[in-house]
C-alpha cells in the first residue's frame, strides 16, 4: 500500500460538511484514512473574488496507482457538485494529491523512470502556500 497526503478544500455551501462528506467518500472508495489535520480557514489564492476556504489534509493508505487515485478524487468532486466554470473559482469541494509515497510533482509529469511516470500532481501548494503546508504540518 502507498502512503498519500490529500488536500481537501471547500468554499461553497456548508464547507465543513463538504469536507466531512469527502472524507467519508474517500473511505467508501477503499482509501484508509490514518490521520486528519486540523481544519483551517484560508484566503483563496488566484481566481475571481470569492469566499474563504476551509482546508484540511489527510494522511491515508491506498492500493490505487496515482492515476486511478486521481480518477477517484475527480469522481468524488463531481458527486459533491463541483462544476468547473472558471480557473481557481469557488467550489463545494476540491481534492488534490499533495504527496504520493515520497513523490511530489507539481504540474509536470513524473520522471519517466519513476513508478508514477506520466501522472501529474496538480497542486503546487506544498511549495509554500499556507493553504496546504499548515494542515500538512499537523498530520
């Protein structure tokens, strides 16, 4: 099994409930949650003017390869009503792969020699954005 850190964020609707529903959906999809960070409120980064986010990070175990895990995350987002209308716009739930085992790739394919070749970890927040680094430090 692989250890993953997943970022969760919400700034539409009942933000806390959205995060709790997402954690339950992760578990329903066979992702074993080991730890959950404190939930913090953060300012949005980029995009149009919008409400603040609630953010959290979970440490989990999964048998899913990175591409399959990303498919599950996108499915959960869709089930919870996420519709992409504008880049970095408001959303009921946002789920990101922050770390997969010891691999962190930001917006580019992994090293072709890597076990995770071709997978993109979209979220650049671990590079210094408080949105993800503070909850991750809690884990």
